[in-house]
C-alpha cells in the first residue's frame, strides 16, 4: 500500500498575510478600482436616444474598457502566484463588475 505525501506549499503560512497585501493592494488599486469607476461612469451616463449621440458612445466605451480591465485582472489573478496566495474570492469582484458593464453595454 502506497501512501501519498501531502505536497507542502512553496510559501510558508506565516508569509501569506504580507504577501496578500503585496499582491492584492496593487491589483485592487490599479485594476479593480479603475474598473469600478468605469462601470459607475457607464451606469450614470444617460444618452438622449438620438440617431447619433456622443454620450452613448462614451457610455459604450467606458463599459467596454471596464470589461477589458476586469478581464486583465482575471488573467492576472489566474497566474499561479496570485491564485495560490489570494484565493477564489478575488475572482468575484471582477466577474461582477464585468457582468454589470457588459449588460450596460448591451442595453445602450
């Protein structure tokens, strides 16, 4: 009977708290915070509904930019260093923001 050895983590558990701050704070500050702002701007812009409305184009651009930033954040979070350190909850915020922005872009 063979016993499988449990694979030990590369990072010691005591270092994960600091590493979460080092990896999570820039990710949130430079990717998810601007994506949230772009989603907010996209939701607050109200186009007039004319044949050519520049406000509609601006709202559509901000919605697409939000989706692109969230996709970049999701790809970055999927890197093994981030995935191992941050956990699964870091996928929830960009997925929710991208979903709202995508729906806003589709309803314009």
